C-alpha cells in the first residue's frame, strides 16, 4: 500500500496519541497503509470523498469489482472506527486518511 499523504500542519496539530490511533485504524483496516505528513498533502478542510481523493491523486479504480468492493468495505469499517475518536478534528483527519487509502486501494484493483 502506498503512503497516505496528509497535510502536515493538520497532522501535527493532533496529539501523538491521536496520531497513533488514526495510524492504527488506517493501517489495520486498509492493508498496512502508512500516514505521511507533507505540506502538499490533503487538508482536513478538503472533506473529501474517495472519488475526490482519486481525482486529486490522479488514480482511477481498476476493473475488478470484487476488489473495489473490498476496498470500499475496508474504508467503511475504518470510517466507523474513526467516529469513535470523539474529537471532531481527529475524526476529520482520520476520515481524510481513509478516503485517500481507499482511492489508492481501488486503483490497484
């Protein structure tokens, strides 16, 4: 799985505990994805969908529908886990990461 690049300012505004919990959610549910903060990464303000993430990343879903469905299911499970974080900024950061990971996953189908 490719790196999940998120906005470094947004990521660094979260506590290390929250960062660790988000990394765990995304990494466990979406094939070991690793979150990498970067100035050009997706921002929390983007509030993106998987399709918007794919467009921004320049990737398209492959033609294997069962694979795409599995990526979407993993995203949905991870998104549900994100909701348990409690803090709205943490939830938003987690959801952005899951959307990016799902777009990358679907591009490999």
